[in-house]
C-alpha cells in the first residue's frame, strides 16, 4: 500500500540526497510480479487479482539513474505493456550494471546448461541512466 510507505520512502530519499549519498545508493521498490488490473470473481467468491507479468510497476531511485523519469506504459486497461516494454531479465541486468557487475559474466553451469540470472534475454535499460 503506497499510502503506508510514502512518508518513509520520501524521508529515506530526502535524507540520502541531503547527505550526498543518493548517487551511490540504489533503491529498488518492486514485487516479484504485477497484479491484473481487474479483480477476478464469481458470484459466490471474490478471488482477488491474478499474477500479471505483462504490465506492472516498480520504481528505482539514486545509484546512477535519472530522477523524475517515467519509463514505459501500458494500454488503456493496464493489460499489456505497449511503450518501452521491458522484461524482468532487463530489470535484473540493469540493477546488476548499476551495482558495477556485468550480467553477461555471471554465468554458471547447471545440469549441463550455462545459466545466468538474466538468462539470454536481459539487456541493460540505458535510457533510464544518467
């Protein structure tokens, strides 16, 4: 719930900026998946909102990112990303890059397959960086 966290997060960012630490601190506010824009229900039971990976929100601040930027967008219903769509692997690649790590070099062998956090799909989202 954004209303419950807004004051604390604002204070964190304000404090880090005042102390000159925001540029070297990366804040990531996200969940493991989004939720569908509509509540699912039948006549007897409200089921809630389902998992939704085609259009969800997260925010990041500091650590080499442009401030005040909104990146990407969904259709009018919030069902599908239609503008600057990114995959979770792109987000992971970007976070690793901002932490000074090359995601392409973080490869390990598992069950005879080369694996990495960003799989073979991750690309750093350079448009959001300073």
